[in-house]
C-alpha cells in the first residue's frame, strides 16, 4: 500500500502503491526509539546532543536501523543526533517523542492527506487517510496545527 520513494524537490517521501480509501488505516508503526522531550527542549544544545547520543548508544539497533535513523533529514547539522530528533520527532506519550522509520518519511503539506495519532494501547503511531489517495500519489502530513481557514494559513 505504501513505499518510500524519491519525491521531486523533497528528497524521500511516502507514496501510495495502490488506491487508498478515505478512513483507511495506512500505517501502525512502533517507534524506532523514544526520548524525553525535556532533554531536547530544556538542555543546552551540546548537552542535549551528548545525552541523546548516549541514549541511542544503549539501544540495540540493527545496522539497517542505524542507517535509517542517520539518513533522516537534519535541520540542525551541528548536532547530528539531537538535530535528527528535533527535525523528525513525532509525539508519542505525554512528554515523549519518537522516531519512526516509515512515518518520518511523510512530507509536509498545508492540506494533508492523512491524520496521525499515538495509540497508547498498541504503543504505535497510527496513520489514517482523511481523503481518497490515488496510486502513485505522495502521502502528506501537516507538521503544524492547521488553522481553521485557508486565509488564516
């Protein structure tokens, strides 16, 4: 139903490999790693970098998982580990963020195709189509809270 693929002017993204009907759950993904948001938000950048690097080093990530993590976009190149988390992290449970191999490839659009939320019962990020998505179409998410009117956005 989904594939990670190159997207024009956006690097990698997520695309539909078949038609997806509105309301379909297209993804239920456990996090590759989770981290306390307070470490990123309340610590000086270099301390946060060291804390996150130490946290990642304690995880049992396969070589492919490590490559996937380090291949994610980073808007903060001076801090490679915490920068990846700041750039790509999605909310999980209260006070925590997560990195996801597939979900973190979903690019932004002001008018998204999907809705995502953390399912605390399954401990997975769930993603549902909010409109019909055609085969080959890029799947998009809003990185921000959507304003009620397009003129406000």
